[in-house]
């Protein structure tokens, strides 16, 4: 890992490499994208949820949203990214996956209301869920982080300021 959690991922870093840093930082794997079930955690209780084809499509893009914005994967960070994504539109996600985003936003409003509202307001209303050009995921991985941020209307230094929170199940 070359990035510091106190700094945004560098704009010149390839998205593929940035995604790998994000996955490593949080104890996630690329293989989990295609698993039939995926691990979730709420209040430090782990459970398994179905990883439907639509969820598989969405989680790949969700992770790139984390790369672009810098929001963490702790409860506060997931609240922030969910609010940011919700403002960009979740219609393409379907009921199951869209509900996950909505619940994340509501949790954020409960535990970190200012941060969640700030994330909502910082959204340019664009996300990879509603990408009007429907870019292929592998094509997105070939961009650099700065190009991804430009596509999403995110400032070149990302949105989050502070130390990125990590997934509670990550080995740190």
C-alpha cells in the first residue's frame, strides 16, 4: 500500500491500482465481487447477504465511488457515500440494492448527520449508477483517479477531509 489514509488517493494514480489499494485497506477482494453471497456487517455483527447480479454490478461501481470521493467504509463513511450516491440517483439499482443505499444514508443521518448532509450537498448529482454513457467497468479501471473524479464532478483532491475510516472487519 502506498497511500496514506490521511490523504486522498492521488489523482494521477490509475483507477485499477487505486481500487486495489482501497480493497487492501479494507480487507476486501476482487473475487468477492462475483461470489454468490457477500459479507455485510452492522454494529460489528457479521452476516451474509445475497450477491445478486445487480448487486455485483453496483458494488463494483460503489467501490469506485469510494476511490473518487475518499469517503471511508466505517459506518460514518458508508453513510456519507450512501447520501452522495442517493443524490446521484439509484433508480438503476433496483429495489434490493437501492434499499441498501437508502438504509446506509439513513444510518448516516442517525450517527453522523452533519457529515451525511455535507456529503449529500457535495454531490454533483452524478454517479456511476446513472452514468449516461454507460461506461464499461473495465474502461473505468483504465482511467486515472483524476479522470474518474472529473467524470463524477468530484474535486481533484476528493471530498473527504480527515482520516478515512475502514471497514470494521478489516484486519488492522
